[in-house]
């Protein structure tokens, strides 16, 4: 049995929690395909009175007993708000993290180290080289403010270049990181996945006079919920009012979105549900007909796959992560980024168009997700990367590639115009 040691800043505290669920889902899927998986979770040290003000990704403590992994440890490292004295705290944190991941690798006789996110690449790659272990780094998005600082460039660029493989969760990340590192010769694209829902619409959407729209997102700038509200206000002014809209999620833009909803006089038709546990996502989605999220900063987009798996007609943005698996008007809908007019047209066509045709498109999307985008498929692709680096494959023997089976043999205009995604970090 082969063994992987995962180093990550994100992990849910318990199964079913929302924050960091995609990291746990990936790890558990790798375990299901026969690997021994150990995970070291790195979180900043916080005084107890600060816990409730911290980002949800680092709040609370992971409960190891609730996850069937070989090792699951959490360590706390010093962190100063707003990156003050970062070089000093990084020296201390690197020492703590380096010792901890070395211990995990020794205890479990790890065959490969997998670093989740570029922020831990510096220490993860260093330890892997010291221990003579292969190392892969997964990049989940672009945090340009963090990555582009001169200090971080000096730390991270050499680490990413030295990694045996750099895994991108979505093709839109390639352009940015190829420029950042100077090459993409060690890149692979391995999409995230989903667990298939027990509750599915199976073609029953758009069966009522009122079309139920929904978005699920971290309410941060770039997610496009504001664009959806503007488009719906336009439709309302045209007399097209056979819709309701639910927004599930929370974040710093919530108050601004609530104000926009009020200013547009949509409060009777729009509801903000707040954050829900990851375990409740599918049951929430099963209440609706159309998933709409015109996010223009999306590296991949698990939320879209979840909506498609339930059976919802799904709207994403051209050139962003969802354009890897959504084929416009074949298994979903794609609109140009930041284009309210195009979104108005798309929603108008759905609201007053032939619902039978839209149901067929949604069913095609559901079939595509079931066939290609499960966590088990993700794990098989990820393990292929692990096994390659364990065998000692050199990066020039394995040209950077993408694994997008759903689009093979399919022409997708949007995929030819992919742009780098600049997204808030997280599962969506």
C-alpha cells in the first residue's frame, strides 16, 4: 500500500462542515482507491477571544476521530494580522511546520508529500527534498495580492518550479502561473469533484409557473451575485416576474448585496439564506430549478457541478472554471464575464422559453457530472500523478497536460479563450 502525507491550511472540523470540505473529500477519495492518507492541518494561533472573528477556514479545531485517515493532526503557528513582520513569523512557522510534516512523513513511511496551496509550498518542497521524497503542490486559485508581493515571489516561485508536479484544479489557472513561474513544464490539471447526491431532480425542474433560481457562493467580490440581481431587476421592469431567487452563503459582501436588493426593490422575491453546512447543500439545491452564478473569478467551480448533479439547469461564465465542463446550450449555459445584458438575455430565454428544451440540457449536464466529475474519478487522476513522481519521472518526460474527459471530442468555444481566474479561496 502506498502512502501520501498531505500538508494543508484548509480542512473541515467535522464531516459535513462547509469550510475546507473539498480537501477532506479529495483525501478520503484517495483513501478509497487504496492509499494510506495522512494529513497535517496548519492553522494560525489565535487567542480564544479571537476565534469568532477569524475566517471560517481557520476557526475551531479539527476532530481527528471523525475522519477515517491514518493520521490527522492540527498544528498552530504564529501569524500577525495584515502580514506585519511576515518574514519573522514565517521563519518560526516554517520551523514548526517543517518539523511536524517531517515527523508525519517518518511515522507513516510516506511515499510522496502533497502540499495543498502555494502558501505552504516553500516549506513543503524543502522538507521533501531533505527527506528525498517526491512532492506535488496543488493550486486552487489566484490570490494576486498575496502572490505578487516581492517577498512572496522570492519564496514561492523557486518552490513551485522545484516541485515534481504542480497540479492546477482548473485550466484558467495555467496562464497566470505559467507567467509567475516562467514555465508550465511541470503542470497537470486535475479537476476537483463531487460526491453524487442521494436527492436528485431527474428532469422534474421547471415544472411550475414560478422558476426557482438559486446561487451558492462565498459572498465575495467577483462572484457575480450583484450581476444576477441587476439582471433580475431588468426582467422585473419588463414584466417578467415568474421567478424567485435564493442566495445561499455568507461573506463580507452580504450587507452590500442586501442593500442592492432593497435599492432594486426586489426584497419580496429575493431571500438570503446564509451559510449552510456542506452536508445540506444537495437538499437545498433540490428545491430549485436553475443555478445561476456569473462568477468572473472562478478557478474551477464545485458548486456548479453539485447543482448539475442534482439536475438543475446551470449558468456559468465563459473563460472561467465552469467552461471546462459546461458546453453552452448543450449541458448548461455560459455567458460572457461581467455582462449584465447577456445574463438578462439568458435568464429571459429560460423564464419564457421552451422548458422542455431546458430540461433536456439540464439532464445532459447531470449525466456528464455522473460520468466524469466524481471524487473517485478525481482520486484516480491524482493517484496517477503520485505514482508518476514516485517512479522518479522527470518533468520533461511528462509534458504538462489537462485531464478533461468531458470535453474530449467536443468543441467548446469558451475553452479556447480561457482567462486566468482570480478567485477568493475556497471550495466555490
